[in-house]
């Protein structure tokens, strides 16, 4: 999308914010940098989103041949990495997950709150990291 003239300026502004380590930009900041009216910016962002959705549903855009799911529970100073072969569903951020295998060996920690979920798609592999905390 960066080479598409319609979106390149917007994507460059968003990359600048990302690379600077600042929080996400406010709409007002983007409007000023792009010298756009609010309605034009919203239309541009909606078109970008629609084009992106269309590409994702096009067959063979991202052929995924393998899934990797990692649970990363943290209890106190301990962090575990648990590879899961199959999950019926991915928990949502804020949900509590019960991991009975950690109960006896790890100070009774068995209930973990999902803090973050990270997806990576690369070379046909979809990796999902589910970060959890027992607090």
C-alpha cells in the first residue's frame, strides 16, 4: 500500500509516529500533517481499510500452512512458554484462562488473565502469542 499514491502520505505519517515511539497520533495531528479536512481523512482511511480487507479475502494472498500457538503465563518472576497443539478458540484480552498443569509445581498459580495477544504471519506460518499474568 505504501507505493499506492492514494495511501502513501497517510502511511508515511503513521510510520513516523510508530518509529518515534510516541503513542498513536490524534486525528488532529494527522489532519495537520496531511493538510486534509476531517471528512477527507475519514474517507481515505475507510478506503484503505476496504482495500486491505479485499486483499486479505482474495484467495492465496497469505497462504497459511502452519499455526503455532504459544501461551506465555507469568507468575511473580517466573515466565513459562507453553506450546499448544490445538485450541478450540483463542481467549480474548481480559479473559481468565485456567492452566491446571501449573498448579502444583508453581506455587498454585493456575488462573491467568490474558493481557496481550500478538499475531505474526510470515512465510506461511501464523504464530499466536498469548501473554498472561496471574495478577
